[in-house]
């Protein structure tokens, strides 16, 4: 990605000094990574720009974007943390240091694509005792969980790592099949649930789809082909449904914005698995999202929809009255539409939509005219400190034990040994 595209993505609220900080970070990273290549053969700086671009899409502060550009300099180049601090200040230095600690862990696969570099995660795990070889995946997962808990006080570090992993997943095809599958499974097991825990929906779904694509390519291809075959018909139906809803709700003086809600391959697959149904019977392939001005309008719109079409039993959830653990709020329902087929409906306010899209990143989010303040930020941080629970997100043999130990983990202080262990 060219630098110009990154600069275009920077929030309009960035000052001249903010943009100058990002430019200086780019020039430092470009010089530091000079001559380094990715597995694809492209210059390594392209990865740094891509990570910064993902962060810019989240509209985070300039220090975070700058740290995204510099996130691999200390690990892979002669640049030191002292250099970063001198040139960019304490904040950028702290962020780069936090991301660097992950790559110092012998038992964690970086998932990077540095040409000529080994996969430190796989090599190190191969050196553990024979009794632990059968628990390779558990070792990786446990180490990552402890690592992210140790970084829990500065969520900006986690955002950078998620952006780093997302771009590596987008370009995973240049690695060997063994590495692709391992990194993809790690993404599904750890990074996608982490994005979900932070409420960053737009990162979560892409991490899930990309991970699933490499873990189960046959099933991914099957669902993708069926979605593609039916897209023209589905889009026509959704447009008619949207127009009908707008007109119906306008009659009740409810001002709305309605969009078709894209369905993602991994979420469809999970519903097929959980409900034991084939693709044809996964009811929420047709789905719309309704944005209304305030909470009373959410319930008013729900009442109109339930009066007009028959609700499907067991498909209603009120996440406004009872938000999810990641602070997600919305009304969910499904109704039998005029064509006797189901339609899933989400109803939320604009603030709820922003929260659903950007999660904890919304705390730092910039918009035209200044920054948005997240009134739930302190609650989010407290929730993050309990992320080790992950009861409904992380599925492995030790899930129950980890849930029972979650309160104990909150009282522990994690430190890095010279070997990089925690």
C-alpha cells in the first residue's frame, strides 16, 4: 500500500503536528527496513504501512498509527527503544515495546512473513520435553493468553498486535501450508476471540473468515461459492425488504437508516454446525440492520415489525437491556417475511453501531471536529482485565479450569524471564 493511501485515511481531525508525527515514523521505518523483504518478495515497509492503515481505519490517535509503522523496528532492525523514545516520545516507545515483547516469546508464533526468518514459535515448541509435545497447541494458547493479560493495562498495544495479525492473515498465502494452518488456527483460537472481547466487530469477522479459509479450505470454498451463486437474487430481495421497511416505519414517524447486513462465511459455518442445518436452512443469510435515533425508537421499530410479520420463536434477544460482556448493544429478532421466508433484523442506535463496529477503539476514535469520548471506557478496561475467562469464545480442553482460575489470574503479576517466558 502506497504511503499516499495511508495519509488519505488519517482522520480529518488530525492536526498538522499529528500528520508530521506519522510522516516521521514512516521515514524512520522505511530507512530501518531498507532492503528487507516479505515472503512475497515485496518490500517489508509495505507491511508496516498496511498495519498503520488498519489502525487509521479505526481512527485512533496519531501515536498509535506511528507505533504501527514502527512496530517491527526494534525486533528486526538496529533501531533501539531509546531511539524511538528520543525521536517520538514516551507514548510511542511504550507501544512499540509492548508489541516487541510478543516476538520475544519463544513459544509464540509471530505469524510474520520476513523472508529468510524462521518461525520461532514452532521451533521453540519442538524443544520442550516429550511429555509436552502433545500439548503444543495448549502451550501456544496459554502463553498468548498470559501475554495479553500482561498487556491489559494498555489496550492500544493489543490493537496494534491485532492489526499486525490481520495484515499477516491477508497475505498468508505466501507461507508453507503447515505454517498457514498453524497460524490460521491460532488466529481462530486467540486473536479473533480477543477482537470480539474488545468489541471490534470489523476486525473479528475478517480474522475469522481468513483463519477459516486456511484451516478448512474445502468448506470455506463451498460456502463462498453458494453465497456467490445466490448474491444477485439475495441483493434484489434485500433491496425490496429495505424499501418496504423504510416506508412502513415512516408511517409510524420512525426515522431510520437501513442497510443489508453482510453475512460472513465463518459465522454461517458456525450456525450450520451449531444448529445442525445445511446452508439452505441457515435462516439469517438474509439480514438487515436498522439504525434509529434513540433507544425508545429501537423498541418502537421492534413493535411495528413484530406487529407486521410473525416473529420466529426463540430468535429474539434484547442486548440493549442486557448488553453482552463486550458492551455490545442491539435488538435482535427474526420474522417470517411476505415470501414466507425468514429475515433477521438488528435494531440499534448510531452510538450502539459505533460501539459494535469499533469496540474499545471507539474510546480514542477521532471524528471531524475532535475526539469521541467513550463513557464506558473504565468498564471496558475492567472487563479486559478479566479476559482470561473467555468462556464462550476460546474452546479447548482446559476451558473449564481456566474459567475457574480467572479470579486467581487477576491477582498475579506477569513478568518476562530472560528466555522470554512469562
